């Protein structure tokens, strides 16, 4: 199954030929850079399509993105899920937040190569980004994939979301337990659990889960705490 058909079948997405071409070029650049820069353990184009592109696009099963909305991807790595979402939804503004310089450079390269006008790559730790004036409380959607356990991750995500905005955490088999463990963090940070959606991708044995959280009030100014503190001392631990 090709990307265009799979995106339509799985998520109801209608990708144009131009968008498909951008995904193909993204894959080419990822695999080319991966030969000298460790970006991904996945090194086959078909696997990249499923485990990176389709996986990223699954976010659109639980949120509606529209032109003019602002999206932040925390700990984006090689651009997932932020860049696939940006390619698939015309007119969104996307900020990719990443602390590792080589990954920042790759994301900038892809944005330039694909001529993605509304992409900003921010070289920053999540704990620091949440205290930048033009970042804090500015986003309609904040997403993250495989960054940290949910009680920790929420401290990275919620400060960036605007009140009424959504956070989506892409999680594995521990998602349900992580939601249970996040009650204190949600209460403290101004978040509210909305739902969890299970996603199954073709030829991928293990399902993954999208945890959706709504920001219902302002996050106290003390959060996020200094770099390293959330992971060492999660809220509620």
C-alpha cells in the first residue's frame, strides 16, 4: 500500500500528488543523512512510510487541524510528528523543538529543501522553551512522540499550549497506566484528560495510543521546572 492510499484508508486524509512528493523527498533526505548522522533506526523507505509518516499522521484521528493554527512538536528528533502534520495540513504554523544540534540541523535542512514556509526549528530543551515569552501559552496543539513518561511529559507540553488548546502524547503499551499516574500532574499543570485512542498501523504488531489532554487553565509560572528536574522528580511521584 502506498502512502496516499494508506492515509486515505486509515485516517480519511486526501493527500495531493505534491504532498506525496514532499513525503518521498523527506524520506530520501532522512535516509541519506542517516548514513552519517544517527537520526533513526529505521532504514527502509517502506518502513519509514509506516513507522514515521503514517504514525505521525495518526494524530489527525484525534484532532482537527485547520489553516492558521499553531502546532508545537516537543522533542521532535528528525521531525516527527511535526513535519508530516505540517505537510499534510495546508496553512498551519509549526514549531519543532529539539535539544540535539544535529537533529536541529536536519529539521532545518528538510524545511528548506521542501520549501516549508511556516516551519520554525527551535534549538531548546523543553523545560526552557516553556518559559520563552513568545512560546508559552501560544499553541493550539502541542504534540510529542516517545519523549518521556506522561507525568513528566505533561510538564513539557502544557506550558506551551493555550487555554482551550490540546496536547497529544503518542504512547506505547504503558499508556493506560501512565494516564492513571498523571492525575496529580494534570491537576497541578491545568490539564484535563480527554480520551485515549488506539492506533493500528499496517504490518506493525504493536498498537500505539494517542493520549489527548485539554488545557483548561493557565499553568502556574513555576512550571516547567529547571532542566532535568521533571524527569528526576515527576509531579506526583
